[in-house]
């Protein structure tokens, strides 16, 4: 039986230390267990270190690894949106962090489950997950508060929206792509809520996970931006959205002050807003 054609996206911003082992482990695993129909697309952006050189070098060694470079800082969400836009012709699209927090063995278990679901959400908070190295306690606290707020606002019923390992069917990507606009780390909530609204089936499945030093998260700034982005996302789907036009310049200013990419424009791809 032919394996589904799979594209794995890896967003990378200043990842010269963490990207190479991740790419090599995925390449090696794929050669042995998923030899055909697999590609990796590294979405490098705003990197001032050797990330791009590395991606270039490794892609010369393994033809199924490709890269794109977007010089402007478009954020993890922006990078994934750009990657999803380039997924035409694939059956499945997944993504993982450049740090290799979820290794290939665990990721490919999610891929298998995608046979039955539109989206498989890798999770550190369901039975069967294995955490080799926990995040520092302040990150765990922030993540609990964030989860509480996300559940309050969106009722997703997903215990770990932020784990950076997910797999989707391309047909589901097509349904939600016009609705994706959050550029920062809250992108995952944007994606999951859009999938829910589009009636896509989802399951949370356990992953193996290891926290690695070198996180791009700036505790206070990133938390604040993620909070803003989920409130904004809630408003996008509320009747008040149309009244908020005059606040748009202020919004742009806040994201800039917090040194994070602002949400991307939405709706130019045919999505119908609530107003
Ligand atoms: N392309 C791109 N990727 C980013 C950006 N910020 C973070 N990332 C990537 O998003 C992924 C998750 O970031 P990470 O620092 O591991 O977050 P953590 O696991 O929550 O600490 C990594 O692959 C980062 O390189 C960005 O501005 N642009
Ligand atoms: Mg990470």
C-alpha cells in the first residue's frame, strides 16, 4: 500500500545550534521507515546566525530536505502559514520544532493516526506521553494559565494546544488556510479553532518530549503577546470585530513595542468574516 505523501514543516529562527541534529535524526528515520513520499521544508526566517547555511548544507546531502528563507521576522506562526501554503500535492502536512523536542519515532506515530483523523495533536498532557526533560517551572505555570484562558475562550477540549508537533490532512489545511493569521506562538490556537469551526475531526495523542535549552520564548513578552493574540482571535469571531477597525493602528503599535510580528491580514483568500 502506498504511504501518504507527507510534508514536514520546521520553522527556524536562529537555530544554528539546535536544527542540525533534528534534521539529521528525521532524515535518518525517514530513510529507514518512510523512504518515499516524504519531504522536509525548513522555513527559515529573520535569522542572523548560520541557520540558513546549515539548512542549505543539509539539503544538499538529502534531496528530500528543502528550505525557504524569508528575511523579515514573520514569527513561528507566519513561518508555518508560509509552509502550509506550499503544501499543495501532499496528502499530509505536519510540523515540529527545530529543537527536536519531539523525535521522529514519536512524530511518525502521529502520522499513522492521521489515517483516521483530520488533525492529530501531539500532546504532553494525555496518558501515554513521556517527558524526558520538563520545561522550567515558570514556563509550566505560564502554560497552565494559558491553557485555562484558551479553554475559557474557545472550548477546544484539548489539553495541550502548544506542543509543537501536529499532523493534518491536506484537505483540512485547505479548509482553514484562509483563516490563519496569528503570527506568534499562539498560532496553534488559531489553527485548532479554525479546524474545529470547519468541522474537522481531531484527536490528541501522546508524544515523547524533551525540553532543550535555547528556547526562543521571551517569558514576559511572549506571554503577553500570546494573550493578546488569543483575545484578538476571539474577537475576530465575535460580532464586535467590525467595530474594532479604528483600533488597528494601536494594535500594530502594541505588537511592535513587544517586538513580535503582528497578525497577518486575513480574508484576501476568500474567507468570509463574521461581518
Ligand atoms: N521561522 C520562525 N520560527 C520561529 C520564530 N520564533 C520561533 N520559531 C521556531 O518555533 C519553534 C518553537 O520555538 P521554541 O523556542 O522551541 O519554543 P518552546 O519550545 O516553546 O520553547 C522553533 O522551531 C523555533 O525556531 C520566528 O520568528 N520565525
Ligand atoms: Mg521548542
